[in-house]
């Protein structure tokens, strides 16, 4: 932007060029290129009495070789101080037609050489300036819209929390529930995108903490454990560590996505070791989705691995999926972890998962996410096959059922 302003300043031979932003009340000189130290970035002046506004209103021409010869211009504050005598101003408009501000050049002596040719040059440079500005403007608008949308959620103390039951495939008993956040349906986006939006404007940690606090507080009066989701970035935030110190961690399973990048596994272990000693259990979510390495599991030594719905849905009718699930079950059990299947929606899938020694399951077949009061103690399991003997650690240890 400074280079564009220098080009205008050198081409027109004037002392001052600047890009201004107009907000309806104030003219903000955002970037200034000046031979006089008096002018600097960030200065403001009333928009209504500026030369730029008078030009936008059609009261003055875009090119003014001598301000003193135009009574309308001479009455404005800029004609008295800093005593501007020559002026060129053109609008800076974004691609959607929105007026952003003005691209201006000024001199402190009259300049009879200023002409429409100079205005044309300034318009070209203003168009280039708009191209530079627009991405930042769009991002600020996006961030502002997200802040406005999230404000009522924060004011209410966090998102709405629903719970999906997690049941033992051995007998259908509910052992816990996953806490899931819900945002207003009119937003038209899944919860993970709402959390991503919050993170993009720097409030993702606060939103995650509010959601977890709401979930644990609601779950206090029922049995079993509550499974909550944390991003890796949030885990390392001091506010998150303080929250975990407050929670009844013996009833909490902390879910970390297989997709979440962990920069330093030693630091993660140092953070979680004292909490796990108190009973906190760690789960790795989304196992089997994408191309993530199982090294993530080996380095975190989780208590639970959760099979992604992409390899669970249809497992009852697909031998390849069944083979993959059984391999992951063997891997999880050999690593000392219980296995939970997510997204179980049919009886056939539930039967195959139990036959494949999957320990626990959640999904619409057992119960859709609902209010805590709607959770049942037990869920029907079809006695179509012999129930396998449990071969893995129970994620309800330290927390009961």
C-alpha cells in the first residue's frame, strides 16, 4: 500500500498521499506517505467536514488545482489547517460495490497542472489498493459475524449439551455417555465447524471449556462416565489445565482426535500423567478415519480407542470392514485399550461388532443424542450370537457404571 501511495506522490509531485477508511462518522488515515512529519498513520478527522466527503457528495470535483478558488472547499477545515491548497481524491470500492474509503493526494501550494489525467491515474491506483485491502476486509467481516453469532452462546454460559449413550455390547448396560454440543440450527453448520469458527477468532478455548463445564455439571446426578472432547491446542492452555484440576476426573474420559496434531508427546504425557493417576481416562477418537498413523495411539497410550463411524457403518454386510475392525480391535486390546465403536445404526452392525470383540458402542441403534433425563440404564442387545468374553480393560474403571 505504501508503494502505491509513493507512486501517486511521485507521479503527481504532491507532498502528501494517503489511504483513508470511512466508517460513516470518522475518516481514518490508515496509510500515509508524506514529506511532512505532521502527518502519520492512524490520524482521524470528522468525515462530514472532510474534503473527501464533499467530493463523494458531488459538492466538489475530484481534482482541485486550487482549493482557495472554490468557496465550498475554502470553508472546510482542511483549507485552514493544515492549509491544503491542491487536492485529488477518488473512492476505493470493493468488488461488491461497497465503499471502503478514499485514495487521496494533497499539496500545500496550488498546482494548476493537476488534471483529469491525474484523476485517472489515481483511480487505477485506488483499484489496486482495493485488491490489496479486500481479503483483510472480508476476514474482518467474517470475524465480526462470528463474534456476533457466538455472543448469545457465551452469554447463556455455553452451547446446549446433549448426551449419546455408550453401552457395553456384552449386555447392553449403559456405561457412560458422550457429551455433544449443539448450536442454533439456523446456523446451518455442524458443531465442529462452530468450534473451528470460534478458534479462528481466538475464542475456541473459552468455548470448549464452557461446553465441558456444562457437560460435567449436568452429569453429576447420574451414573457412569462422561466423555468430552478437547482439541490438542486447548489441552495445553492454562485455563484448560485449571478446569481439569477442578473436575471429578475419575468420571471423565477425555477424547482427543486422531487427527489432532501433537507437537510434543512428552509434554502431553507430562500434562496428563498426574490427571490420569487421579482417574482421568484418555480416548483417541476417529480411529480408522483418513490416513492418520497408529503411531499417535502408541505414543499416547490411551485407555480407549474409538472406531470412526466411517469404518463402522455397514460392517455387518462388508467383510473388508469387518476384517479392518477386528484388526483394530486386536491392536487396541494389545495396547491395553478398550474399544468403542461409533455410529452404530443397525442391528446387523451391532451383532458383527460384538462378534468381533468390540467392547462398547454408541450410535442411533442404541440412542440418539438427547437430554440427560432421557438416558436409560440399559439398552436391548439381541441375543443372536454367543456373547464373547471381555478381553480388554474396562473404560468404566475408577468411575463405576
